[in-house]
């Protein structure tokens, strides 16, 4: 139940005046909500920059090109002559040092007459420009009378927008939302407030939306930082609640004598890398301790996490217990089972797969074996957490790409057994500070080396005007029986980023040239269609797979050795790295071509050069963080932490640890979140939609 005090903040934006169905749609898009956003979503949409209107020079002293606020007297109007609508409506104004012309294109005459009455004094604010030797201001942003001068905000926030949404209307909506801000109890402890010099929550919101100084909207300053801390604290507290719940029933010892693990290892066609061995040993150690395991296994795509997970499952099977591996997509689950089955069978480990596709009799057979203990390992998707999936003795839950799962899903799986040990796999190497953000306190194993025998990938950046040469090269690759991924950023033009190439269009173009060699896979295809295209590509039936970023995660086609990424400058470093990880997995030398459009921004240039220089995911993650920190301070929102609206890795890294410490202190002093402070913390969890963890407080 959401605390009453939050009701006002969770009112739909359509309850604001001036926000109708059209604005609703735009705001959904902007705030990436499926449903009508709430006032709180607006309030947490923070400015990207500000317009400074404080310069109030005399006309003589205006620097052309700058934003100024001028105090002028209106001298005369020269309306647009009838029938010549292209000629602007001019308003001549002056002060005691000179003249300025206020210019309006296609303006309604009566509107301008009322706005700027002759003989009166007005304050006009906007960008002043020299035109034909006179100072002009075209469409002043603001015009106010002396009486209203106090209402003119001299520092105005500028927000990230979406096409069709006017800055003014977003500002008005946010201003209204601010008026409805309820008085909230303080959830940050006095000690932290004092140490970090944080303002109160409402003061922080007011100051970022109604800045009084230019610095008020900077992420590293105290107002934004306070809000970032709130967001991080909510995240850390939710993780801590889950962790406390997971840790509570002392784990059982879940490991056997090693005979199955030995059989798996003996059956491998390769030797485990040193880091795979270390990870497997650390896991075995965890499994054997009475405390529950909570371990994160990080490693680039292709670093060999699956076999480590299989070894963990083998250890559990040796003890007569069961394991589950849950993947976020059907494709990934099938990938795992494909890797695992031959190795498991040789060792005598009984495995099955359960996804949305196993139905009816087949599904019932799997479930009854599972319940009878005739399966040692079940691999699957969300289907694993359905109510009727009953394990005889689940002891290990392996969650692949866990950040794609919610708290509830993770818990649901671990609740299918007693004191289930948890192993999380992540193919997105992230620096340690950020591990804390997403996973809370976990033990970490990293697979840093690539399995032996991998060929290096030759990565090149090529400007888009050499597209034809690249297509020729693809033709040669097809002749040489190589397999080529062609990555396009978007499926349709629904995103309205007009210079992105439509995958369909590229597919059509390549198919015209190379015929049946070309296939297409994108996010709008059904699961089965997608799998079919992937399968044809894996089997070599098609040589070129045109794809949107659906191939990003996990799919293994070792024979693929060429990748072309269009509009590479638009992708983030992590994403480029993930994509490129699809090639260089076989014995063949691979090539990655980054097609980019000119001109490149400094940031894109730097990103492309990092990706050309290294294939080490951990290094790329660190460079990514560094580059973002060096980027435009008030740049795009792209540099936010995924899943976070306010906190930004490059500015708030040190707050992450502090939020963690605060969450741990709360768990120690007030683990059930009772009393006034507890109530305040619950409100915080709701505010940032981390309330999934709240039912745990009553779960016992
Ligand atoms: P990840 O899940 O980390 O992306 P996988 O576990 O799918 O990677 O492994 C990728 C490929 O590497 C698989 O085909 C697997 O058989 C192979 N592989 C795993 N470990 C090694 C190793 N030590 N040496 C050689 N090949 C390996
Ligand atoms: Mg994997």
C-alpha cells in the first residue's frame, strides 16, 4: 500500500491544467512510461541546462548573439503590410542609449499590439542580434511589464524534450507539479544531512527546477546530489532488504564429492582458463559454507561463464540437489542448453529446458520429472518461476543477465527451494563502484581472460561515404564462406531519428545485391521467426544477418567473423563492445567495421578510438566511465546510469558507497522500517519505485 502522503505526487499528469491527451502521449514518450506519467515523474525530470537572462545591459552595451533582458520603451509599430505575410511585424523600442527592433514573423497584429503597447515600458528578454546594422531581437522569449518583473525567472531551466513537446508547456507542467508538492518527512539521517550538506527534499526539487544560480542545476552540486542520494539510497535499501531476506535462513551445505565436476571437466574439448578455475573454486567454496551464496560472475560475452555455471550445478547435483539457470530470453535459454547438454550428458547430469514454448504433454513431463528429482538442472526463462514449477530440492539458482529481472522474479526463483544459493551471471563488465549500485553487496568473480585460441578482432572505423566499399567487402566475405552480421540501430522510423538507417531498408538493399544469402532479424519479429533467422544464420543457410540490436546479448554463432555496425557513433561504448562480442568466437580471424557519419563529435571520436584499441570489457567499462566524466557537464541524459533517473556514475560515484553504508546502518538499527523514520523510508522506496522490496518486511 502506497503511503497516503504520496497520493498527490502519484496523481496523473493529466490532472494538471494544460496537459491533455496529446501532451500525455508526448510525456509518456519523454519519461519512458507505458502509462500516463505521474507528477513525481515530472518532478524527477531534471534540467539539462539553463538559460541565463540576468545580463541586463543598456542597448548600447549589448553583445550581439547573447541572451539579454532589456528595459525598453515601446516607440512605434510597423505591422506586416497586407498581403505580404513574409514581411515581419516590427516593433521599434529604445532606451536612453540606443534603439532595438523587436521582430515577429507571422504574428497576429492584435497580439503584438497588446503585448507591446506604444509609449509603455517593457522588459524584453531573448537573444539579441545585429541585422542590417541595427540591433534586433527576433521573437523575444519573454515580455513583461514592470509590475510583473518579479515573476520573470532570470535563470530558466532547459529540459530534455521530445519532438512535439514545447519547452514552455513542459515548464508550466513542472511548475504546477511543484505547487502540489506535499511536505515530506525526512528520510535521510541527520548525520548524513550534515556531512553532505544536503538541503531538504522539497528545497532540492525547487532549486533544480527554479534555479537561482547557474550552478543550482549542476549534478555535482548539493541540490541534484541530494536527489541522487535519495535515488541511490532507495536502490541500496531495496537491495539490502532482499539480501537480508536471502541471507536469513542459514544456507545449507550444497556440494558433493567432486565426481560429477571431474567428469564435466574431463569431457571438455578445451582446458579451463585460470579465471574459470578460480571462479569455480570460489563457488564451490561458497556452496560448502552454511551461509547462503550471493555471488556475481562477471565476464565478457564469450568468456565462458556457462561452463562455470554448469560446474556449480554439477557440485549441487553431487549432493543430490537441483539447480536452475534462468535467462531473460528464449534465445539465451536455448543457447545455454545447447552448450550444456553435451557436456552434462557425458557426465550423467540430467538436464531439461522449460520456456514458454514447452507446452501441454511435454511440459507436464518435464514438471513431473522435476518434482520427482529426476532432473538435476533445469534451464529456462521466466517460465521457471510459474507457480506449478515445483522442484524436489532446488539448491542453486543461476540468474543470467540479472539486471533484466526485477526483484520479484529473482526472489520467486530462490523461493522454490530452501536456502537456495544464488549465482548471478553478467556479461556487462562494470567497475566495482557500479556493481554496488546494481547488485548491492555481493561477492564477485571475474573472468578476465579470453579462452585460449581466440583470434583477435581487427576493428576499423570507416566513414559512411565509403559504404559501397564495405558492401563490396561483404560480397567477398560471402564468397569466402564467411558469416557476416550487419547491425542497424533501429527497426522503423518510429524513433524519428531520421538519419538512422531502417533495418528493413538495408535488408532490402543487401538482398537485392546478394539474394538469398541475406536474412533479417529485429525486435518486432515473433520469438519463433527470430529464432528461425538466427538458426539459418548459425547453420550457414544464410551468410549475412541484418539485425537490430536484438543480437546484442548472448547469441553464439562461432562461425560469424565479420560485423558491420552502422551509425556506430550513435552507440555507447558498452553497447559497441557487447555487439562486437558476437564475433571473434571461432578459430577464424574476425573483422569489425564501424561505419560512422561525419562530422563526429569529440565524444564519439574518443569512443570509437577506445573500441578500436581494446577488446577488454573491463577496460572499456572503465574508459566509458572516464569519458562520461569528461563529457559535457550538462550534456545528454544518455550518460545516466541505466535504470536510474537522477544519479550519474561520473558525478555521484562516491555517493553510491555512502548510500550503501546508510542502507546497512538502517538494516542494523531498524530492519523492519518502523516508527517515523521507517515510514519516511517506506515513502522513499515508493517514490523511486523500489517498493517491490516492501512486502519482504512482513514476509517474516
Ligand atoms: P559466455 O556465457 O560467457 O558469453 P559461453 O559460456 O557461452 O560464454 O562460452 C562461449 C564459448 O566459449 C562456448 O562455445 C564455450 O564452449 C567456449 N569456451 C568456454 N570456455 C572455454 C575455454 N576455457 N577454452 C576454450 N573455449 C571455451
Ligand atoms: Mg552466456
